[in-house]
C-alpha cells in the first residue's frame, strides 16, 4: 500500500482548470519530487493534499485512508505535514516556540488544566519543549532557539519551517520549494538534512523544487507537471531525457 | 556572517517541574492572595468613601474586562469590538435572576454565596453568547469580523433597551427598558472585584505559559500555518471567544450587584471602544499591559472630572504658546542649537530632578483632595515607586535632562500665558466670538482623554508593553528606550 495515493486529482477555479487529472503514488521511504514550470499547479496539488483546497474531483488516500476534503489540522493529525513556499513562520514567537507549536499536536492535557496550571500541563509543556529542543539540534538551530523567528536569516527560517513540520512527527513530509533563495552551500546542507530525515527518521518526503540540480540529486522519483497536466513520471535520468519535459521546461538537457 | 539575533523573552515557563516547589509556590500564592484580600476587607474597605469605592470597583472591573478582551483581540488575534455586549449579558442575566429569585425570597441563601452563583450564571450566559459570536468568526477575518461583532454589540444593547415588559418585548420579559433593570440588591464587596481581577490575570497568564496558550498565539500569527501544523484554528478561536466572554460576564454580574441597576447606557458602543483602546494601548497580547491600561485609563477617565474650569481665552493662549514652543524647538533642533548633551546638560538634569520631586509632591497633594487617606497613600507610594524606578535605571541622566527640558518648556508656556491672554482679550472679534466662555472640566474630559490616547499611540504604536509582559528588566529597558519588537528594532 502506498503512503500517499493521489488519483485523478482535478481542481477548477471558475473556468480555470488549475490541476487536471493528476495521479501519482508515493511509497514508504520515497524521496519524491514534484517539478514543473511556474504556474504548473504544484503548490495547488500540495494544497489539495493538505486540505487547504477541496479538489473538484479525484481522491487523495493516505495509507489507504481517504483524506480528501479533511481540514488541514485533521490531515496534519493523521501524519502529513508541510512547509510553505512563502515562509509562514509565527514571526513574533521565538524559534523554540514555533517548534513547540508543531509538537503541540500531540498534547494530552485539557484546557482546564492549562488554565489552572496543574502539574500535568506543567510537565507536558516541559516535555514538548525538550522534544522541540532535540529537533532544533537535528536541524542545527539550537544556538538560536531563543531568537525571534522573524529575525533569523532566510536559510535558517527555511530550516525552521522544516523543524516545525517535523515536530508534528509526520509520516509524510511535504516541502514546498525548500531551497528557494538559498546559496549553494545552504542548498547542499539542506540536501543532506532532507536525506537524513529519510534515512534516520524514516520519513517519506515529497518535494516541490525549481532548482533542477537540487531535485535531480535528491529525489529518486519525479513527477512533472505542466499547465496542470502530468506530463512525465520516472527516475531523474529518465526525466532528464524525456522530450516532453525538455520541451515544456528544461529547454535543453541538464 | 550575520550576528546571532538577540533572544526574546519566551512566554513559556522556563523552570523545570519540581513537585515540592510547585505546590509550595501554589499554596503560598493562594495564602498571600487570601491574606491580602482579608486584610483589605477588614482594614481598608471600612475607611473608603463612596467615591473611592466606585473608583476602585470600576478600575478593576475594567482591568478585568481589558484582560478578557485581550484574550480574544491580543492573544488570539480576532478583532472583536463588541465586548460590552458580553459584559451586558452577564450583568442583565445575573441582575434579573437576583431580582426574580433572591430578592423575592424564593431562594434563601447567604448573600455572598448567592452572588457567587450569580457570577457563574452571568459567565454561563455570556459564554453562550460568546459561542454564538465565535461561530461566525470561523468564516470572517479581520475587518469583517470586527463589523460582525460591532453589530452583535448593538443588537444586544438595543434588545435590552426595548425589553420593558410591554407588548413589543421578546417573551414579555421585563429588563427595565431604557432605564435599565432597577433594584438589584447591592451584594458586591470590593474584594470580590479584586479577586476576579487576580483570578483573571492568573488564568490568562497560566494559559500562555503552557504549550496550550501557544496554539492561541499561533492562530494570531498565521492562521493557515497554524492549521497546517495541526492546531485546530476553529476550535481555538471559538474557545477564545467563550473564555473572554465568560470572564466579561462575571465582571458584568459583579457590576450589576455593585451598581444596583443595569442601565443600557453603561454598555454602549463607547464602552466596547474604550476596551479596545485599553488593549491596544497596553500592548496587544500583553496581559499585564492590558490590565495596567485598563486600570489606568478608567482612573484617568474618572480623575479628569477634577480638572479645574478654564476660561476659553486662557486655553487659546496656552494652545498658541504650545504651538510656538514646538515650532521653536523644531527650528532649534534643525540648526543643531539644541544640545541636551552639551554644557547645558547639568542645568537640565538639575531641573529635571527638581521637577520629578515636584511632580510627586503635586500628585500627592492634588490626587484626590477628597479621597480617603487610603487612596492618597496608595497614589503617593505609586508615584514614589515610579520616581525610584526612573532614578534607578542606567539611563537616568539622559532621561532627567529631557524631563528637565520638557518641564522648562511647560513652565515657560504657563508663565507666559497672561502675556498672550491679555492682548487676546483686547482683540474685539475674538472676545465677541468667545465671550466669557469657560470650559468646564466635565466638558473637556473626553477631549483630553482622547488626546492622551492619540499621544500614546503616536509615541508607541505597538502599545506601552508591546507583546511583552511586565518584568523589572523590562522596566529598565523601557526607560533606556531600548524596547523594540525585535532585536533588530
């Protein structure tokens, strides 16, 4: 059974068909790439998978369970978490607090015990904070744990988004252009980190990315979208040589 | 390589959990609050005059209301401007129940116990209203939600205004109509109001020191991201509305049993707006800020009644002089002739120090010419503390210089007033226009109040406390002028 099974996903905004009949399957432990030129509908696919948009037709199954049309927080609760193309951190909060909010998904205490500050709430806050701190260490952010998240440099903000998503302990991690705006060194580090998330933490990762070198090096399977249509699917070598892809997107072989 | 960003104060509790310490702290804080209230009730309350009581009750009720609104507006970021409606619903529910059941003797129980029951009844009624308002907030954002809550506030007020038991009343329920519900037994003691205030601050503070509270802040910061990170934004928003409304309902119940009546005029739109102003001025999201702003603004609003009457011409003269002083300041500053740090500094510092002491003395003398010794002493201690605060911070020299300069300008303005007012009186058209008009303080009260608000907002757009909470380091940094919203500020 695939981790994520997307079948004939279609969405229309008025007369515009943003995504048309897209299907793909992601297996456990895949590093899966979703690429395509600007406006191809990649982020829209993400939004449909995570419940931000409800698809016009088609279905999304997560571990065999239908998740089409669930609200984003339910989807996150089931084990799919995402990052955003335009960074959306909780900017006034500290780096640590951002990650604690991700971990908060697994809270057990009631609102009442939080309001009266009973020991369970106390202990849980401590536990979530420790969890968050460990994740910050993995993402190499522990030295800025107390900084305001908006004050971080761009690359670290991107990493923080991943850390926050990781804090929900997802099975499937969706990264929306994680390398955008990074310099080559940062991109290389990011690549290592993403690999590590898969190899060490057993996450399945779906990446949207513009940077061809990044995707080709990182991903093992790639789906190519163009104008909302799926035009190719396969391993990087095959995509690199696919005439349709070259025509739509690459222009010349990389 | 960018420097490491400076840390921000985390709202999360940083202490490690330790059962013994935890329960010691918990019980000792209970004991301290209990003892303080007991002492207040037995030693202070009997010495208070009627006006003192009104000041204290209103100030702390509004402090409570501001904190409860802050839970919705500041912490969860849902812009609500109909908070007076929850206050009214709590007041009218509790008042009506008391008039119907307690006053008529249907239910027999001690007054304090009954009031406690009524406080929870008011809270329950307001919480239901909060749920009703909270539900549209799932669909509405920002300005749209503000308009919806504004409408809700007016609807509730208008309904009460028309519920006079006549044919047009809903279910023939008599809530006193435009005069308001009358004859509610005055059961509220001051310590009840103080207790509610303390409990409210404690509950909200507890909430945001827990991971729970972070979900509210997350919704404020970015609703979509919060939702995608697994925070149930819908539930969080509705919870915030219910909690905020319930606390306002409790305050309302206490108000009804303090005031003895529930006139709809006390719960009009302007009450809602004042509350929003309190939250914004205190700093959206800062509990201590909202509490402090709530108490101070209510006291200011009441205290301005004591401003003496002033002839119109004198007022115009003052305004003209103030404009001239400001223009002069700008001109000097532009030519760099204004040098607060240069040779003149010692003079300004001396002047400033004298002025500080003078202000404290003036405050002590004037604050409450007919207030009881309790409030006088409290006000005096407060101002003495403020002075101590200023003098104990590292930037006192710079501050005193500024303060002295400002005081000098002020003195100049006041001293030169007759020189300008005299010639003004000689100008025929002006005298004809203004005549012998005298502004009474009661007329100017709102104007001065509003000007003060505008001034605060211009100086500190993010509110006095910003997103911060009160702490002594905060005081130091505040006086040093280094409180930004971030490290880069």
